[in-house]
């Protein structure tokens, strides 16, 4: 039996990382490039906004989510056959399930003839959902605090990822981990150097993000409110798109067994099951996406107090790891920062 779900598996993987930062004529390898800019102070706390493309080099089973989305709209009897598939997937074995399985082609056509009353916006919303999920991974933003201090006459720093930034149709949404029951991700002992330019270089470090939780947060808090402001999660969205009361009445009429209320309840359960399957297809709830990166940005002192105020034109290089799969970090991978 076909099990369909909606969306794009946003999965990606990478490891490893180069030791040097390459940026213009300064490749960070010469001894001169490691000398602090005279009189310029890098210590302080900065708000960093990074943007990654984790879709381009997405390895492994990334196509499964795309195929599931297509499966909800590619059959001649879709989208109502997809609705029936979800309904049947959640039903316990029994005579009612057997009757509907046998009659599914007929019932799907019967329901599609009444699509304007039962689910007029289901197909278009599924397609838009997939487009937004793709955009979410194409412009995957990470918000961090960079705290730079000195130790043994060298700069050392910590980085704390405390949220994400999603850009959909030009609209930016910043989400804090703390508001969605996700722990901040803390990385300590990251080397920072000032090179000629002046450039601030952030040393090689690993940033493991709770990817499954972040993707669910992005769907529930950034994408779904755009599609349906009254929906709190994907189950709500599907339930609002499909008139399960009407579906139940029409199934009862078509197959001649079971009450309208019985089939309506089965429809609601099917939509809840489909939503859960979508979340897992995108990314397992406990999955990690680990960035192995180093970066370089132009440092500027806007008020001539010899303290860095802004980090501009920042670029990350390195790799990603997701599960057992590694890949090169797709470019552009950019960041900027402002002294807090």
C-alpha cells in the first residue's frame, strides 16, 4: 500500500574540514597573517547570523520526501486517493478496512467528483508546502553569539547557537531555541585570530545542531502559519485542508457500511498519521546535523574606538555530517556579525 507524505527530506551530511581559511590574497597560512592588527581589539560579544545551503549537497535518502510529495498528487485519482491511503494506513485490520480497500478505486473517484466540497486546496497547499521546505533548507540560517576573550596573549572564543533564521518569500523569521524547548548548542575553545585587512578568522570547530527538532520547529512555527494562520502544526493543517466530516459521509454512502461518524474519525486519524510520517521523513526527531567549519570576515571599527564593531562579508568553509554521511559544505556559506 502506498504510504505518502508531504514535503522534501531535508537531510544532509558532512565531515572533515580544511585547516586554512582562503580569502583573497590572504590564505591564512603565512606567519604574518596570524599577527593581530595593531591597536585593534577583538574582545567582546558579537551576534552572528550565518546562512547555509544544506539542500544542494544533500546526500543519501534525500529524494524520499520529494517522491512522497509527488505521490500525493501524481495519481489520476489523487488527491482523494492519497487521503484514503492515509486513512487505511491507520485503520486496524477488520471487515470495514477490507471493504474500503476493495472499493478504494471507486471511492477515490467518488470523492474526487466532490473535491470542491471536500478538499479544494489540498493539492495546491501540498505543492506550496514542498516549495517552502525546499527554501528553508536552501537558506538555512543559524543565529549565534560569539564571545571573544584573551588567554596567554591569544584570542580564544566560545560560540553559542541559540536559534535559527528562515527566509520564505523574502520574509525573515527568527526563532529562538528556548521558545521551542530546544537546548542552546555551546562550543568552547575556538581559536580567533586577527589578520591583515583587517580580517577576523574563526578557527576550525564542530557545531552539532538538533536537526530533527529544528526542522519540525521550522515547519510548525515558520511555514505552516504562512499557509494557515489557525494551524499549530502539520496535523492541524491537514485536518483543516480535508473536510473529514464530509469525507466520512461520502465514504459511508459509497461503501454502504459504517457510519459517517466512524469514517470521519478514521479520516482525522489518517491525517494525524500522515503528519507524523512527514516529520519523520524529513528528519528523525533525534537526528543531528554537524557543521565542521572555519570562517573569515572583514572586521571594521565604525567609531574609531579601536574595537571591532562589525564583521562583514564573512565566509564559512568546511564540511557537514548527517548520520554516517559526509559532504562538502555548499557555497555560498556566509555570515555577518555585530558587536552586542
